[in-house]
C-alpha cells in the first residue's frame, strides 16, 4: 500500500495555532476538506494524544496525528500543516512541533503500513525543516514526494 496522495487542499502553510489541540484540529479540518474524514476525527486524534501522551511527536519538530480506523474515517487521506509558530505537545525531546501531519486510513493493515511509509519519508533529516520552511503547498508536496 502506498501513502494516500497528498493534494494541495490538504496542505496548510504558515498556520497559527494557540496550542497542540488547535494544531491537530487544523490538520483534521484539512482531512475533512478533502473528504477523508468527518469533523469528529479531530476529536478522536486529540483523545488519542490525551490518553496516550505525545507519542505522535515522532521526530524533532514533527507530529503525526492519527486515530484508529472507524466511523469518522471516510477514505484514506493525508494532510500537512506547517505552523508559523511551533507549539509544544509535551514531548520530552522532540518539542516544539512546527509540522503536523494527520493521517486517516480506513483499514488497520493500511494504517500500520502508511505510518511505516511516512517514517521512510522522514528518514531524511532535512525533510522536516524543509517542509516547515516551505513557502506554499506545492513545495510541501514536492518534498513529501521526493522522499517517499
């Protein structure tokens, strides 16, 4: 399984978020915009972080928000939000976060495979700062596709 295709409507550059919950909601709203999730999916992603801690902060400056497949997921989708001002998620080593990805996947198997695929994108240590500094959605998409 390949990653869901990242499209321009799913990328928000230079967003403002007061805290990590607002940042996750922005990424969730982008999934709603592309038809991948219902509005309640943002609440599910936030609930997972509240229950399990900031495990979604998978690298310095990068959070991968997601929740289990369920009724709030309509289709496989990926969104990327870059933050004008990074926000802390409470991770001891990887805060603050400047890039928030949100992943919605319809199947458990696809969910695990997509997370592994995303990890490969970010094996290149320069990818996170490059995405954080990207001037527009096209630049973000180019970086994500280059490394996938």
